[in-house]
C-alpha cells in the first residue's frame, strides 16, 4: 500500500478547520467542545488505522463520545483489539499527531510528523497484504455524525481500511464488539464481525443462566428498579435489551426515565450518574413512588452507574462505586467459600485514594478481603485487577468499574465442574454463570446493573440492607485554584505529597486533630487547580478540617 500524499493533503485541507488548539489525550481520550474537534478526529482516524496495521490488521475500536459532559461537548477515544483502552505508549502519538495538524502552518508540517511516527513504529505501508480493520461507534450527541465523517475521512480512501460502523451504541458495547470480533477472527470465523445483537444475546443469556441456576434452591425476584439513563444512548440501548423475547424479568419491574436521547440539549442535564453522585440527590424527572424500590443512574454513554434509594422519611441514600464494590466482593467471597475455593483463587478489591475510608475498613475487617490502592484513572485500576487477583473487583466512586476474572479462575472452575460429573455444588455453578454476566473489557452500566440486580436477588437483600453493611465517613472534595499545578507532586498512589516541600507535614498535623481523619491533595488533570479531599468521623467538623488543608495548599502554591 502506497500512501497517496496528494489525496491525504486534500482531505487534510478540507477537514482540519480548527487551528491553534492544544489537544491532550488522557483516560477519556480527547474531549472538548464539539466545534473544536474536526482536526483531532481527522488525526485520530489515521492513528487508529496505524494501530491496526501495527497489529497486523486486527480490529481496533474508535468511540465518539463525551460521556457525562454537557451536550455541547464531544470526544473520541481508541480501543485496543482486546477491548481495553489505547496502549499508554501510544497516547503521546495521539497528541503529537493532533497538535501537529492543529499548529502546523501547512500540510508538510503535519505530514513530516506522520512520517516520523510511521518510521518510529516501523509500520510498512508498502506491504499491501495487511488490511487495517476499524470498528466505530458513537453516542447520541447531535455533533457525532459530522465528527464521524471527519474521523473516517481517510480510513478507506487513503489507507484502504475496512470500516465497520456500528451506529449509535454505548461505549461498553463498542469495547465488547471490538474484542469479540478479534476473538472470532483468531478462531478463523469466516464472518468475524460481531454485532450489537451479539451483545444482547450474551448478557441476557448470562443473566438467565444465573437466575435459573440459583432458583433451584430458592425463588428469586428482582427488586423494582427505576433507571435514569441521562437522556443518553443508554436509554434506547437498554430498551432493546428489555424488549428481547428472551428477557425473563417481567416488563413492569424495570422502568426507564430520562430517556429522551433525541433531544440533544437534555443530555446529562440535571440527571445521570455524575449529577446524582455530585449533588447527592435524585435526578430531575424522578419522583419516588415506593420506599422499597431501587433506583440507578447511567451516564451519557452508559459506562458508569450509581444506585440509590429513598427511605420512609424521604431521605436520599447514595449507593456509589464503593458500595457496588463491597456488595460484589461480599457475594463472590461467599461463593468462593461455599465452593471451597477460597484458598485456590485470590479475590481482591482495587480502589483509589478517593474511596471512602469506611469501605476500605469494611472490606478488610468484615469481608477479610485484600484491598489495593492505585492512582486515579481506570487504566491503573484495571491493570492492578488483572495482575494481582484471580477475581479483581474495581469501581471508582463515580460508578465506573467492572470485575476481571483471570484465566486461572476459568481453568479452576472448569476443572472443578468436570470433576463433579453434573453434581457440582451450587456455588461453583453460580461462580461460573456470574463471571459471564460481567463485561470484562470495560465498565458497563447495563452489565453492572444486571450484576447488582442478580446479587441482591440471590442474597435476598433490600436496598437499605445493602446500605447498612457500612456507613460512609462524612467527606468533602473541593477544588483549589493554583498558579501552577505541576508543583504538586505525589507519591504513595497519590495519597501523599512529595512537593511542595514541607506541605505534607503540615497536612499531617491537621489530620492528627480529627478523629478518623484522612486528607490528600492531588493536581487536576485538566486545569490549574488541585483537588483537596477530606473525611473524618464528625460531620460538624468536616468543613473546618477541609478548610485548614486548603489554607495550607494556598500558602504553598
């Protein structure tokens, strides 16, 4: 394949209208106001093709979304063939290409950067035998169709890529379908491209298998659930699942609200997981009709979920990512014990410094389960879960997370099932079924919702029973504007400051004054500010505690 420089130049000139904007690629990919994304979409499309070529034509996913951001924003991120996020060593390439196109005075400046990247990764464009494969999806934002055209402008015309356009899907669906397409290709499937229907069939089947397995011993029923889908893509996609003839839960047990994905300006507006978590209150349009009902909220692209309920005194109770982690850890630890596998398979929970201290204490002291702490960011949690545990449970407090089941887990379960000749313990069959219910490529609001519903049903727990497992310490997170956030350097998984010199000692002196006090300071990833987190036993002293830390931060900035 020869690179048609003149054709690439024409598309560059036609597409890259936004200039002199500095782009940064992080865990969320590129994300900013939609009107500034034409240039970065052009370069991201090229990088996705190069990534596929580097990997001998494997399917690489690209998702257009800005998740929980307001409707004016949009974004894009690249997905690895196994459904994970873009390899960290390729993130700088994404920024280099985007900023070369943004700041170059002409095409030659951008093209020189492209040639440099191709040479550095030793990608041979002349081979001709490797065809790049790209899977693209987008959320329901009004800007997404135009940005899709910018993204795919060079894929087929310049690089002769085969592009699979999934249309409007959730981010987790894009991850799952990319992974499944590659697995099928590796197995020699003549029609390897997975579809949206594969996603629904798999997770409905997993839920039904788990229910039918556990109903052998007791009758199960799911709690009444109201789902706020943030007026995003999660609404229509969840409706497709619930409308399936194979779905076993009665239609009136799950009700969807805030499902106007066709009204762009309502996306994430006073609703959705981020709104509920941040404001600690019900989303707009949801009025509690039952005190024993369970509620949950997705974000705009349905890759995170938080739960909540309202008690008999009309008080709101949040069940966030920490609560989800502890519930699933409680359930799976119990199943391992019942199956006599607690010494054969290692289960653990991965958290960040933002996890509430009470959840960490509960996991260690009540569940007797290991806990790891990593830097903030899903890629760090995911890596720790994969490398340290056979069952690695991770959820950020915002509700984004999943469970990773190791290859050893599957081997041990299959071996034990084969030994029992059809008479295996219920716990063993439950573990086998439950592992299939989890989308292990990425956090998935729909999959996680099904897992929580199944867990509560099997444990026969009401929402308030779940909440009573432990009580969160009062906590507060504030933003402190600083002149230069780069001087705030951390260690110990972001829980301690190395610089500015002496600041950590001052923070420690404040912490020592408050019962069960904990506080840390970390730089924002997107603006010149630092985040100050504080928690302590006495809610009446929380503001004072936090303010004392903030004052030391301001004096050091």
